[in-house]
C-alpha cells in the first residue's frame, strides 16, 4: 500500500524519472492491491517488455486507478498486445494518455 490511513495517496507523478526496469516492475507490483491511487503519471519513462507485462498485470488487478499517463514511453504497435488484457478488463480507468508513442492506427 502506498498511503497511510490518515493521508491517502490519490495522485503520483513519476514522469521524467529513470527507474531501472527492476524498480519499475517492483513498483507496479506494489500497485496491484492499492485502493487509493487514482491518477498515475508515468510519462517519459521507457518501458521494456518486462515492465509492460508488469503494467498489464497491475491494470488487471488494480481497481482504483482512474487515469494513467503513458505518453512518450516508447510504446509501439508491438507493445499493445502486452497491455491488451489490462486495458480491456480494468473498469476503473477513464483516461489513458498514450500521446507521443509510436502507435499506428490501422483501419480496414
């Protein structure tokens, strides 16, 4: 849990930091059961495959997060399948910011 009962943590801005992959994965695992964080800003943090898988698992389990900022995180078309389950099954998310990533919209 990232907050105390007296002071709940509802917004966390980690953007522009340079956590190691191991540190980022550990942080995302800690968010699995957090029930107070609503706004998470991870913009400008480079996500490798391991971190993307951890992010997906966190999104599946976390039920309080309403907004996530993943702008400029190096997310590509190949990354999206690693996030698919989390984005599909997280019912609390209302805002997903993927601005400045290398994602192409494919139309038929």
